[in-house]
C-alpha cells in the first residue's frame, strides 16, 4: 500500500446453505489467506454467512441469531488482521429484515450497509424476506459474543462490557463511506448485487460523494451470456465513476435447485478489468487499484461534480510496500492486442487525415508540401497526406514531396525517400541544401568543420525555409512531420522542423509512429511500397545533420536523448495521470525489468524532466494539428504550462532516490 496502490481481493467461499458456523470458519480462513497476500480490502459475497439461497429459512429466528453470532466471530478474527473486510448476512432491525453488508476492521464493525434494491422476479424473491434499505438510517448497538459464557454480555456502561467484551454503536445506512486514515484517497463505499443493475445505482451517489472504491457484495446466477454482460457492467460503472470496483459473487455450495452460481469475481479500475476469476473456480481474486490515479483523473474532469451527503467512517491500515501484482504496460500508447492495435492504427490515421482534409478544404490550398527524409516521421506524414488527398478526391500529384540532401544524408534514407514518393504517386522535388547552407555559414562566420548546434540547426532552418517558399510558390501548405515525443523532449530546431502550417503528427508519440507505419505497410497492398516502408522501420532514428561515417548514419537520436520507449512511458504517466517522479520511476522499473537497469532508467528519467521543463517554450507556439489520444501538448487545449516554470521539486525527488 504505497504510491496510491492498494491491493484488494474478491473472495468466494465454498459455503454450506444455512450452516453459519461452517461458513464463518471458511470466511475466516480466507480472511487470513488474503492478508498473508497483502490484501487490504477484502470483499465477500452477499449473505455469505448464511448462503444466499436459504429461501424461507431467512424467516427463522434461529438462523438470524446464528448469523449475527458468526459475524461476531469474524469480528474477533479481524483483531489481528490488517484489512477492511466486507461480509454479507441477514440482519434484523426494528422487526424488519435487511440484506446487509458488514464492514469489519481491527476487531470492530465499522458500519452496516443494507441493500437498496431487492429483486422480485424469476427465482429471486428477496422482497418475500427482506426490506429495501434505501431509507434506513439509524444507529445499531452491537454486543460481542462472550466465548466463555456462551451468551451475549450486557454492557454495564455504554461501550464497555464484562469479560473484555464491548458494545459498539454502529451506523446503519446505504450512504456510508469508509476512509483510510493512512491513505486518505482510499475511500470505500458499498452496494449489493441488484443495486448495480438498476437505472440509478447507489454507487453513483457514492462516487459523487468522493468514494474511490466501490465494493459489491453479490450473488449473481450464471446463465448463458450473463458473464459478458456482467463484465461490461462492472467495467462501465468503474469508468463512469472513475473508480475502482470490486465485485465478489456467490459460487460453489449455493443451492442449485433452480439456478447455478459461478463465483464470477471482477476487479476493475476506470473502465479496465484488472482481474477476473474463471467461472466456477472459487477462491480469491487479487488486484491492485491505484486510487491516486483515480483522484487525479477526477481532478481533471470538470464535469465530475461532488456532493458530500454521506456518513464518513474512519479505519486504519498499516502502510507496507509490496511487489505490484498488476501488469505495467511498457508501451501505454500502443495496444498489446494485435487486433486492437490494428483497429487503433486505422482510427488514428483517419483522425489525422480528416484533420488535414478539413484544413486543405478550408484554405483552398492547391497542394501539400512535405519534407521527405526517409525517416519514420516524414514517412507517416506523407502516408497521412495521401489518405487525406484520397478522401478529398484530389490527385496525388499535387502532393509535393521535397527531398533535401544535406551534410548528414545517407544513401539509404535518400533512396528510401525517393522510392516511397514514387510508389505513392506524389511529385518528387529534390533540393540539395549544401551550397545554400555553406553560403549561410559564410554570412554568419560559421566554420563548416565546427559541427556544433549552429551547424545542425542551420540545416534544419534552411530546409524549413525551402518548404515554406515552395508552398507559397505552389499555392500549398507545409505539412509538419514532428511527433509528440520530440515535442516533449524539445528535440526540434526552433523555427526549423519545429514549424509548419499543419502538424499532422503533433500528438502521435514515437512508439506509436512505428506501429502506424507498420500497419500501413501490412495493409497497403503494394509490394514495392511495403518493401520501402519495412526498410524505413529498420533504419535508426536520426536527424542526419552530422556527416555519416563510412556511408552510415553517425548521429542516432536515442544515443543522445535516450530510448523513446522510456520517454513515451514517462510522458504518458506524467501528463495522463500526474504521477510523481518517484512513482513513475517505480512503475518504469516494473515495466522494463529485464530490459533496462534501474540506474539506466533513473538517468533518462532525469533527462526527461530537465528537457520537458526547459523546452516548453517550443511547445508554447506550436502550429495547429489534430489530437489523436488523451495525451497531447497543444498550448491551446492540452498543456497550458509556463515556458519558464522550475523543475526543481521534481528533480529533487529524483535525486533523493
């Protein structure tokens, strides 16, 4: 329980219907097991102390008394365990019976939450036995069972009983939120089974009141197709409320007189299923919910309005660091599933192309002008422009692809650029920049043998000037090629490749650029173009501004600024979730274990923060470009950051690691 992560569990005991002592013993065993596995929130199914399928036995006083007694045994078991437990039982208050969830921690019942909506259809006749708890709001006095005397112990003074027993005044309401004093972002609320399936689930108001985790004690029967629907329902509710959701359902041991219960347990976080038990498997499902990420997302969402109408109940947990169980995706911008990746790539290419289509139509441009280098970014920009022209119905010959050989251009990238342009049917224009740059060097007194930043940037700005002037001459528009990763690091020449008239790649990170080009290569149906694109993918990323060595690229970007897969990982978790540097470092070490050493990760994380803050001035004046994902750096709608903000507190945290 650190960095906002809390390990949770959904536990399905194998019950015996109406055998409270047996069920209690199984529940207590699972409580201990869950704590041994560092779970801090443990959710059991509804009515698990008695079994959900007791039917008219719920009308028997003996069963109700035994269930309450077994709850006290569970409470006593919790004294030595460090977790919040949620267990279900039938509970009578003022002559009415309620389907209740008891919240238990450290030897106390923190509260009782009744089920709001009771089904009364098919094989479910809860209203025959239970009263809806929607309007129930009271205090209940709970007395511990004294093991020695074998009976309830009356309190001599309120709150203190004989033989070490105690009397507790426990809040009873549907609107309770249990909050952790050691982790204030961990705020747990409860709903029960049918509550989730209604038009207005209680979890909606729980989330609006601030609850970050919803626990659902359920007994959902299994019929064909229901598991998929249940999964979508839980995932959707966690997304709508930006919350964690723990769904624990009844399973083996329940009566199969009319229906079967599979123990389909689910753990979700903001629309993503973190864990799911196999049907009929039973046992305990574990997962980690990041309550910090949830509250950070809520903070960004201005339409997520809160209203505090709940009773807040504190509880304590020991903070401990344990290894993360959840998988940390090393490429958060790229779906791991091939089918989803292809779908995402096609969607992004369409977003980029439609954005450019609108801009071309609005401005009435006759042509589009692109600097084509044979590298990944300019390749993607060309492919997007081709798709956009096809949408408009314009001839591809009006795409003017300009190759501008300079001091660092290699035969490989030049040949790929030429072949690619010819394959897509665009107009190829070659402008060698070397003479113009040499003239410029003479004008400003730059020694051509001095390969400093001026040597490099002079070439980049010369290329941009050529593109802009050709666009003027051809009634065209310069299409930007720079990507999101370069903008995050400031790896662009100010008013050089930094500038364009429409930047189609501005919100596409480098790790995704590669997959977009690969997707195009796999689906274009042109063998010649595919061959060129695959070689582009195999070419080292380089600005090619320094002379080659033995005809090969001498300047490799990732040798200078670090691996783009690391920087994209850092960027995603910094901007998407607002995580601290230390948390990002922890996640990166988990995601790239076996790939990069921790010292290597820390080195480039420091570089990322230094460059991100120092280079904001380049992002403050970016040209227009289409947003394709949740992380972008447009100064107009996504990143309104001062160009002179200090990075000290972020770098200080990294220095302390």
